[in-house]
C-alpha cells in the first residue's frame, strides 16, 4: 500500500486536470445549445474544483467564466473574472498562457461599457504580448488596430479611425472574413465622414470578394450600396439598386424571408422620402405586419428574460416606425402601432403558455414523440434568435427552423382539436380591447421615441400619445420633446428624502405647471365627459404621479376630478372575469433582519418595528371581514418559509411589510462599485448583486430574516437558500395565479431598471409575470406613521368590497383631508402606485 501512495499522488493532478477539462467542454456544449444556466453551473463547478490553486486548469476556468459572462452581457461579472485571470497569470509569471487574447477581450468589455480610455490601455497591453514586428503586421496586430479604430469611432474621432482602416487595408493577404468586415466598416465610416465616393469604392471592392460561402455578406453589401447611393443624392441609382435587390431576394429567398422583409422596410422609407407614397405604404404594411409577427414569435419561443434581451435589438425599428406614424397619423398606421405595442409587451407569452398547457393532455406514444420533436425544434429556433443578435448570418437558418416549428405545431394543434382540447390564449385584438371600455372610460398610451426622418436619426426625442375609447377612432396627439421636460425628468427617479421632494415637481409650482402644460393640457380636449383614465406610461415617466399634477384651469389635482388606472400593458385592460382565490391572505412584517451591536456601521437593514403592528392590525381587520390569514414575523419570515407557503396555498391578498432594494446601474467612474481585488467567494451578497450590471432583475429584490448576515459578510455560495434575499429574478418563477392584489409597503418598491418597451424591470415586473393582477408599491420613501395611516384607509375601502383602484383613490382623497389637511401635500398621498 505504501508503495502505491507515490503513484497516487503523482497521477492525482492529471486526473483532476482531465476532470476540469471535461467540465469545461460540457459547459461549452451546453452554451452552444442555448442552455445558459447549465453552462454557468458546469463552469462554476470546474472553477470550484481548482479553487486556491495556481495552475492552468484554474486559469482556463476563469477564462471560461469570463467569456460566458461577456457573451451574456454581464459586464461587471466578466470584468471580475477577467481581472482574476490576469492576476493569477501574473502570479505564475505568465507561465499559464499568453494574456494577449484576454487583454483583447477586456478591451472589448470596456468598449461595450463605454470606458474607452481603459479599452485603449488594454489594447496597448495586448500589443505588448505580441512578438516584435519584424515584417508585415500579423493578423493579431491588424485585429488590434481594427478594434482601436472602432474605439476612436465611438469617441467621435472619425478621421483618426478612417486613417487606421486605410492603413489596415493597405496590407496584403488579409483573410477573407476580416477583409470583408474591415472594408464594410471603413465604408460605413466614410459615409459618416461624408465621403460617399470612397464608401462606394470600398463597398464595391468588398462585394468583388464575395462568393457562394459569403452569401449573407453579399446581401448586406448590396443593400449598403443602395443606401450609399441614396445618401449621395443619386436617387435614380439607389432606386434601381433597391428594386433589383428586392426582386432577387423575393426570387431566391421568398417573399416572407426575414432579409426580404427587412429590405421592404428600408425601401418604404426610401420611397417616402421620394414622395412615392403608394409604393412606400405597400412595402411598409408588409414590413410592419411581419415585425409584429416576429416579436410575437420571440415571446412565444423564448423565456421572458431572453425576450427582454432580444427585444432591445428591435427597439430602433419600433422607434423608427413611431416616427413614421407621427408623419402619417392615419388610422391604419395607428392600429399597426397599437398592435406593435401589444406585441412588444410580451403578448405572445400568453399564447405560448396556453399551448404548452394544452400539450400536457396529449399522452399517446406517437404524440409524445411529436411533442419532443416540437420542443427540440423550439429550442433550436430560440438559439437562433439569441445568435442573430450577434451573428446576423443566422437569419438564413431562422426561416427553415421557423418552418419546421410551424409544421410540427400544425400537427399538434390538429390533434388538440380532434381531442376537443382548447389551446388558444385570449389575446384580444385592439378592437376587442376597445369594446372592453364603457362610455366613461378612455385609454391613453404615452409614447417616448427618438425622432427619425426616414433616412437618419435626429437629435431630439419626443413624447406623443395614442388615445382610444369605446367604438372611437384612434387619436395621435403630439405632446412635447424630451428636452422640454428635462427639468421635471431630472427629479423623477431621485425622490428618496423630503429634501428631494422639495426640489421636485411635487413642490415647485413651476415644474408642476410645466407638467400640466406639456403632458396634460394637450390631452384634455380628447376626454369630453370621460372621467376614468387608463394610462400606459413609457419607462422614463413610469415613476411619475399623474394624480399629483395640478390643473391650471381649476387648480385641482387630477385625482380630484379623475380615476387614474396604470397599466404595464393594455392587453391587461380586458375585463373578463378572473377567478381569484377565496378570501385568504398572506401577511409578513416585523422581520428580524439579524441585529448586530448598537451603532454598528455594518447594519444595512434597520428594524421596522411599526411593520409588526401594521400586519397585526391588518390581521384583525381581515378577520372581522371574514378572511383567513397566514402570517410570518420575526425570524420565521425567511425566504424558504415564504416560498413554501406560496407553493402550498393560493392567496387572494399578499401584504409584505419589509425592506426592498433596487441598485441603479453602476455609473462610469463609480470606483467603490468595482471590486477587482476580491474573489467571488469572498464578495458580500450586496456586492454580488450590484455587480449584476446587465441583469436588472438581479438588482432589485426583497429582504427577509437574517439578511444582515449575508448582506455585508461573506455570502453563501451562489447566493443559495436562507441568505435573506430574493431577487426579482427569483420571484419570476413563482406561480401566483389567483392573487388579486400584492402590496409592498416598503420603500421605493415600484422602482426598477428602465427598459424601453417593458416599463420598469423590477419587483412590479416580477410579480405581474408570476400572475398577480394588481401590484401596489411606493414611488418614494414615506415614514412609518403615514404609511400605517394610508394602509388603514386603503384596506377599510378594499375590505368593504371596493376594487383595488377604487380603494386606492378613496384612501388618497381621505388622506388629503385628514387632520385638517396636514397630509394635503402630494408627498404623503401620492407615494403609492397601483399597477396592473
């Protein structure tokens, strides 16, 4: 046995290395299949297998996690792992591998993050890792130069960037892929420098290099040549090129191919600028209907998180169409815009959920195989959507994959009909939504978009409103520019203290008058006698309290004359009866966050003593109204028990009196938000959550018992159970169908990260996606006494049978008059927002 021990110790490192390499390979395979969570799990497992070791296995594990986070857009996490890999390699005397690629990727990361000086520095360090220049520059050196040109272009140094590309393209024997890429980039840069002839030459040179293996690049270059002719004012040449390309794509790819349809959209804007409106409108109708269908399909075949990411790539097209509608506010375009808005708010997810639920009823062996084939085809299509954001050539594959999915769906839907199994979600059309309104109601969607003239983006962003009521035509109402509202917008998301409120539109008459003049007065003529307003606000205005706008014509707040209802999406406007759970409520308050010695500087979550009294008083009121209650307080109010209760029972009312948090996106130069020197295992939970820069749902959440222990001290691995925190991302997985109302009486629970189409990504999004009908949270911090008084007034009305919106308005109006107007200032009564 003793003789065997030396051999065991000799071969053990090689066995470990093989195990780590296998885990890394599995992680890459899962990533290629679009299984991101499994890929991260395996990558972390590989890293943990080599922790505290200075060897190549640990180094490559760090590189793998760096690469995965970078591809996912988690910039802070990628920066952390990349820095740790650099430190490890330096510690080993650069024996673990060349740092050239890592420096280059870190430069890319800083470039994506807008840190251009840091990106240049990393590129210089990458260049130092290359062999001395003894002849023509190598491909690695040329790639660094091209990346430097990109950075100069982003910094606005266009001529310097052009000189770099000129130097690169003088070299011979550049590989085809890079040659095409750099000539195209140089041509686009020449366009920006208003050198159309140079752009033409570069594009023609690139096109001459294409062949059968570069069909996609050829299509892109031909479209770029048409657009370049348009920009040079050669409209006849541009029209000829566009029409030839369009006919070729229809013939080779088909009328419904994504590339054909995207060209139709571009040509619609071209014809509009030439005054050829008939051709323009025909192509625009074709393009926009396809865009609506594409967004619905993204929602159907992607997870909600993935849909939010993919949707951002379509935001420019949605903005561009809004600008089109502003120029052509006819009914057909207003209806298209309304449908586009509904699609962009994940309408397709309801259809996907209904279809998947129906499939569970198909149990014959043949249909089970068919379901598995369909699920596999959907996974491939979803992966294609993910890749198309970065590798547009995958758009060629999407048409085939989509056709395969639709063919399988057709067979499955036929089987569902044959077995009388319903599978259609109730996604109402615009006309059906209008029919939901009565004569006293009107729906107003306020839009925020970047202006576009059909050819170029303009500098100003605008606000406009899309208005409809029962059996009415849609109305387009221009409001104002973003610049005109800047004095108000600068304060909306910073209302945290009384001094903030005193500097905001809630207290300064001039700012309140500005809101009334720019946002409210243009809408008044369209209201008539209607007094119930359904509002859908863009992300930039979603924390704005419309009810606190003071009207200039009568000096009354809007809430005194109107009922205001806020929506995350108008597809929730439907009034079909919902089956709510019986009168069962879940209450949580008086949470023990884990106390430390008095005056400790490390106590981030102070006790909320009034919250225990708040839920106890509410329990009595609910009991008197015939409700049953479950309650968590003190140390039992941990997230494990919270999740268990929500899985065991269906609650109609959930009331949570606890802390919530939301971290804003780390700002450039915010040095104490960057934690390079610590490994992920040593980071506190607070720091881990801040570093999830690109995942807004990870930067907001709820706080439970014991949170102080992990919030500042060492966090449990992977933020596992019983750390006192549930992020909004965790809450997405809850099933809360049957919950009519969820109330968070914590501070700023209605806030979240802004997203152009989906409103605020935070706790409201998480709970509503989980199935909650109404979500109530606070826009700014209000003291415990006022919160308790407000909640008492609200529940008094709600338990009498008022709907949540009606109960909220009654509570607000009552609080305004309480104690001879002591709480008449909007700071007190306008803090809480109800969102559906």
